[in-house]
C-alpha cells in the first residue's frame, strides 16, 4: 500500500468512533505512514546530493572549457 491508502485507512479508523479499534489499529497505520515518509526523505536527500554533485561537475567542466578557449583563441 502507498501513503494515501494508509492515510485513508487511518481516517476511516478514527471516524468509526470505536476507541478500542482506534487504539488497536491506528498506531500501525501511523507507523506505516512514518516508514514511507522516512523512505521518501532518504530518497529526496540522495537526489539532492546527486543533483549537487552534477552541478559541481558541470561547473568544473565549464571552467575547463573557459580556460581551454582562452588558450586556443588567437589574438589579432
């Protein structure tokens, strides 16, 4: 199941009005949502790191191209 499914189930559990059912089932649903959220956070952090690494590589490549262009341009 995905986070929206767990959220729907959590809302259904809460609105049933049965306190025993809420105490029995809601913690598991919330734990499932927390696990998914933690996984999403880890993936987002990894994506950000990869993106930052690529930006740095592009910056170095542009600097190298700029320096190389300066070496090959003939001045009048």
